[in-house]
C-alpha cells in the first residue's frame, strides 16, 4: 500500500499477556517512530528507528516495552506482561531521512487490556 | 516537553478562514515548524511545514513571523470536515537529532454551520 500500515487495528488482551504490534512503513522511509495515545490525551513519543537501529528509546515507559526493526522496514512493538494502564492507541509514523521531510502516520492499533 | 503554545480551543464559521496561532519563542535557527491535525479516532495527518518563509499548499497556508517566534496556520475556507485537533510542532534538525515530533495538547478547532 501507499501509506503506513499497522496491524492489528484492534487488540483486546488479558492482563499479564504479551502482545505484539506491527508497523509497515512507507517503502523507502528509513526513519520510523512509535507513539502512544491514551484516551483523551496527546501523543506520547516512545521510540525512534533509523534503519534497524534505535538511537532514541527515551520514551519507552518501562522495560516491559521493547521494539525492533528488521530489514530497515517492518517494525514490531512488544509489550510484555500487559497492564491495564497500557490500554491506548499505538501509532506508527515513517519518514525519509532528515527533518525537513514530513512524517506520515498509520491509523494505529487500539489496545485494550482487560 | 513541547516547545509550542497554542490556544486550547477555537470556533470558526463554515466557509470562513480559520486562523490558528502558535507561539514558539524558544525556536532555534535550524528548527522547522510543522502542523498536523487529528480528526477523531484517526492517525495524525500532515498539513504543512516551514523554516522561515511563508508556505502554501493545497490544504493551508503557514505564516511565520520574521523573528520566527510565532506562526499562524490558515485554512482559507473552513468546512465541517476541518473540525479536528490541530498540533503545532517544532521539529529539531541536524544530523545528531532524531527529528522526532513532540506533540503538545493542540488546538481543538470546531467549525460550525
């Protein structure tokens, strides 16, 4: 597809389970970002990838959160031992290298921890 | 922390121009001003960005003051579908910077019939 694709679009999981969220960036985009948006709140930065490396992980809220990117393309955000406060929409964005280029967002994965 | 200040909410009549202000008094010389909007339950949508010159595209115009400490996003003919939260963001440049977008609380624009 032409845009950033995220899957699943919705995920309901039980407290304590692990979940994986997937992001397919726009082809050729080397920069990839993960954000989290809790209900009624603004977007919170989680992690930034340039290629397969993550030079900025400053937004990950705890060691239960991790992310990887392979082949400079697909990225997976993993949340271990999910808690109810992890419930949020998780958004992915990608852009070309450089900050004078716009970043495009996917439609997000809505995670509900019950 | 977000480096911008925006009004919490604004109203605009349908068909009229919507002018959304943003203050970024601590902006550095190599930082860009970006605008995004988020319509309910959707991912943020890119609108426009600029460094120091005014910019225009099919969606909007961006007016940046000469001292770059503030800017205004102009939607020339607002429609009901422009109702959204509008985010003004200062994005850092430079090879050592990630270019991450730091979102504040934005301005909720309500376009009314």
